[in-house]
C-alpha cells in the first residue's frame, strides 16, 4: 500500500466471535465416598470412578487419573486403568 494512494484502501466492519470450546470442566459422574474394611485383601478394588465433560468432544473424551505426588510411592494404593467399561 503506497502512502499517498488512498483510492486502493477499503474499510469493512468485521465481527469476530470467539468460541470457548471448554466451557465446562470435567467432573466425576457421581459423588464418591469409599469405605475400607480392615480385613480387605491386597489387590481388592475399593472404588471405581468415572468422569464426564459436558463439552462436545470431537474425538471423544479422555481422562487421566493419578495419585497425588505424595501418594505415588505408597504401596497401599494404586490406580488401574479400566479400559472398555
């Protein structure tokens, strides 16, 4: 654009709509409260959890569950992936 030739300048109003594709944070599918019995066996399932996300996914939802850093090396608790359920 040359600085002196204003005949080649056009102005057009443009509206831009920003879509927030992550309006909702993931949340547990239901409230959970786990109870442990003192005679529980090693490897026994204590609680099964699942999450939902109200946002519309293009390729489905994927959730990653993990223990808090201070619990990672605790041999009494583990998290196992339950695929296909």
